[in-house]
């Protein structure tokens, strides 16, 4: 079903099957959802929902921040094989798992970057799309993403139930970072999904050189009103 919906070829479906197998078989997988029947929805379908956005389908470079168990980054690397995908994760244990999963599935256009987002100097201003799923409060995600984006690039932030206060703070923070919100798209990636939204921001001006602030500051003192 996902293959037909997102026009995935046989090799891509085989790679996604390998990802599911790796989740199920690796007892060190850093996620509570390992059963393939659940992971198809919670991990694969939820990640592929970003393909509703033209910017993601056309991306040449994608960075997944706080990649965790590899989602959405590994799935998007399979779905958009022309893109170079960087999975940025600070915990060595999670980095090792993502690399095992990537290797087992033969996802050659993805690489693991084992570092803190604020210290990833190589990624500054070079990504067309930045994605984040369940990473941090939105003003924090915006501060992480903005310095990494090319001009005109977009951030896609997976979030659940909407919060007026957080969205207001995010808009204030976005203005300071050279970002503007394009849309908040409600998605239903699978039947039981509730309150799923993709928040999409575009980089419209240069991010001030004081960003990113040093490690930990964005979480301790998030931008906002």
C-alpha cells in the first residue's frame, strides 16, 4: 500500500523491509516500537508523510536532526534516492544502531554524523531540507535547523497536538533566525494516527552568525516571546 501511494520501486520496498527486519531483530534498537506490524505505521508511514511536500521530493541534501533510531532520515533516503541524507545523532549507541540498519538495508545515500547538532560545522548552510521528529520544543528545533539550511531551504518539523503558546514562541524565534512559517499540514499517515502535523518553515534571510549558540543553550534559553 505504501509502495503504491508513494510510487516506490521494488528495490526501495526491499530496503524498507530490511529496515523493518533490523528493528525487529536488533535487541539494542533505541525505540519501543520494534514489531514490524506497528513499525510500518509508526515509523515508515509517518516518515513517508513528508513526501506530500514538493520540497522533500526534490531535495538534494537532507539532514535528520536527532535521528534516534533512524527515522525519518533512513526512510526518506530510501524514498528520495537522489538526495544525500545526513543522520545527525549525538549518542554513540544510537549512531551504531543507525549504521547497522543503514548497512543491512543497503542505503548508500545516507550517512551517520555522530555529533551534537550545534557542533556540526560541516553542515552549515549546505542542506536543502532539515527534518526533525520528536526532537525538542519548536523554538529549539528552529535554532538547530536554521544555520544548517541553504537560503530557500525548508525545515519540516513533525509534531503532535498543536499548542498556540509554542507556535507563538516559534514564530518569534523564526523571525530572529531568518525563517518564516509556510504551513502547518495535518497528516493521517495511518488509520490510528491522531493529531499529526508537519510544520514547514522556509529560510528567507541569512541566519545571524551568533547562531548556533553553544551546546545546550538553545534548550536552556529557547528563543521566543
